C-alpha cells in the first residue's frame, strides 16, 4: 500500500514475533467464533420466521406471533452491550485471548440449550420465558465475540493486508449463515413439516455444540495479540491503571500516550457508530425480517427463505474477500462511500423484485441486496472499527460501538418493520424506508471521516 493511494502512513510491523502458523490459528479462531455466532443468529432468525411463532407463542394470532418471535430475537441484543462492556474491558486489561475463550463458551452453550427447551403447549408461558433467558445469555457472550475476533485479527495482520485477512471474520458470518440455512433447508426438504415443528427444529441448535467445542480447542492454543504485548501501558501481561500509565508516560516522555489521555475520541466514536449502525440495520432487515416477509407476508413456501440465503451466502464468498482487498488497495473510506452509494441505488429495485413473489426475482433481488448492503459493508466494518480506535481501549470502544448500534438498529429494526408492515397490510415500502435511513447514515459517516486505513495499531490515539 503506497501513500499515493490514500494519505495514511503504513504502520510498522509488530516487533513481537508471530509465525505464519500463529497467524493461521488467529484467523481460524476468528473465523470459527464468528461462524458460530452467526450460525446461532441465523438459526434463531429462521426458526423465528418459520416455527417459533407456533412453538413458543401459540396463544397469539399469526401476525402477532411473528411480532413476538421477532421481539424475542431482539432481547438478545439487550444483553449484548452489557456483555461487550464486561468482556471487552477485561480484554483491554489482560489480553484478548482469555476473553475470546469464555465468550464462545457462553454463547455456544446457550445456543445448544435452546434445542432442549419445552414448547408453549408443554409448559405454557414458561417456554417463552426460558427462551428469553437463553437469548439473554447468548447475547451476553456474543457481545464481545465478533469485536474481539476483529481486534485480534487486525492486530495480527500485516498493515497492507489487514482488510483481506480480517475479511475472514466476515466470511465467518457468511459461513455461519450458510450452514444454518443449509441445515434448515435440508430439514424442510427431507422431513414432513409436522415433524420439523414437533422435534426436527431441535437438531441444528443441539448440533451447534460440535463447532463450539472445536473453536474452544483452537482458542486454547492461540497466542496473545502482538499489539497488546507491545502496548506501552502493558507490563507483565497486564495493563497499568490510568494513573500508573500517566506516570510512566510522563517519565518516558511518551507523547502519544499523554495525547491519548488528553484528547477524547469523540469523532472516532461517532464515525464508527454510524458505520456500524448502517450495516447492522441492513442486516436486520435483510437477514432477519425479509425471510419472514417472504414466508408470511408473501405466503411463499417455507423452503424458499433458507434457499435464497444459501445462494446469496455462496456469492458472498466472492464478495467479502474482494471488498476487503479493494479496501486495502484504495482505502476503506473510499470503499465505504462507493458501497453505501451503490446500496442506496439498489434498495428500491431489489425489494420490488422480492415483492413480486416470483421465485427467480426473489432469488436475484435478495442476492443483490444481501451482498451489497450487508456483506460488502461487513467486510470493511470488521477491520475499520478496530483500526479507527487507539491501542489502549481498542477492544472496549470497538465492542461498545458495535453493540450499542446493533441494539438500536438490528435489535429494534425487525420489530418496528414487522409492526409497520402489518399496519400497512403487507406493503414492502417500510422496508425500503428503513434500509434507506440505515444506509444513508453509514454514507454520511464515511464522507465526514478522514482516511484511517493502514495506521499504526500500537498508537494509543484514535485515528480522528
């Protein structure tokens, strides 16, 4: 990456030695954890759209049952900021590796236990209550998972290849989505719908334990981030207190650390928040609500929803690394402006394609909007937010920005749009309006920000 591409000076390589094998393990660790998180996400999203409204909210009319199922999906996002705050602060104080081990354990265990829950017909209101509790536990663990994976990979990767290497985290989201959708598609193809509702829905939740156990094994053998070890305020593997850090920086004339204390990263927080807000909101609309819209509102076969996600996710295996590569080559700010502008252009035509309820147009429309407005932005987001923040509180700010934006956009968005569509008797216009708002917010943030690509991640100061 040269300075002619964008004004940011390339970061020097970390001095802490890490082998290619270490980088591979870090990449696999991030990929597995994110794959499990998004497999959990998609398992619940599809279950909420396809069967949970019947299994856990049997006393409601069909339209209200969908709203309640989406609301239960949303409560997981209530716990995410709390989990993000607790785990990320630990990660900034004692390192990323330990935190990532415990987040995946909690997240995976909660998902597995959903597969053992009794239904509404069996225990009444206890069923949705237990579902809510497990969604809260799942969200508490997931709150710092993808942020930690992005931080770890960004701090492992060479500065001129951070985008494409960190795109593995976004590929993890794609793999998880694809795997969950494939499981649902197989279940619906080979089983009677009555059997799926009776017991088949439990299979993917219980089976997710296999991926969790493998991810735990990988993370147990993972070395700490080299950037964390090189931080000026880390002594014997633990961060100094604020007062101790200031005292040490004063003694050593560490101007960067003293400036990081004096200058609050307000602009960095705002920019990162709206970059995340745009992508998270679009994700909630496309990966969660549109599946329910296709199944319930358009009254298409329940098998169509998982199938369109599978096809689009397969295309995403090209989209995600390609956008990550372009971000390395031309700068992530420029690519954000291009991708969000393109997203604004395609929202209306792609959603009109889906609204025809013609199978071919549904597949084409969904693949376009999913890859441009969700996966393309996710590819850049996972490296951009850690890159924007300084070394001293990178994990904390990354996790908090991601999760607060998500609880507003992804947690509430599907509930709002479900109620709005129901009130407008099945109109697709509310989806268009909300996606336009989400996308425009990310575009505005990118235009306002200076370029941040390739900066020195050991710098305790924010990029702006």
